[in-house]
C-alpha cells in the first residue's frame, strides 16, 4: 500500500479534520482518506452525468414549475 504525505495543510483545515475524525471515532488518516474517496466518487458521478444524453421536455423547468404552481393555486382557490 502506498503512503501519501500532505504538507502545508492550513491549521484551520487540520483542526476541522481532527474534530471530524474524533466525532466519527476514526483516525485522522482515515478521515482524510474518506474525504478523498468521497470527492473522487462525486467527481466520477459528475463526469458520468455530463456524458448522459439530455432530454428536451419542450418546456423549461422554471416554466413547468410556474405552470404547476398556477394549477395548484387554481385548485386551492
């Protein structure tokens, strides 16, 4: 397994990570690895989402929402 050393970590970030690790009852190293894993998973998810074909609904989300709200207002009186 490889090792990774991070230098010049701002004190405020180090403190936040330390507190998070303590709250989760894990080591600081585990907290950092978890954070890196989450960020990489999010980046992968965003990349895959961007590759998906788009769907044209023929109406913008804002217009559709306004239409639904207007219908609801009419129904509620």
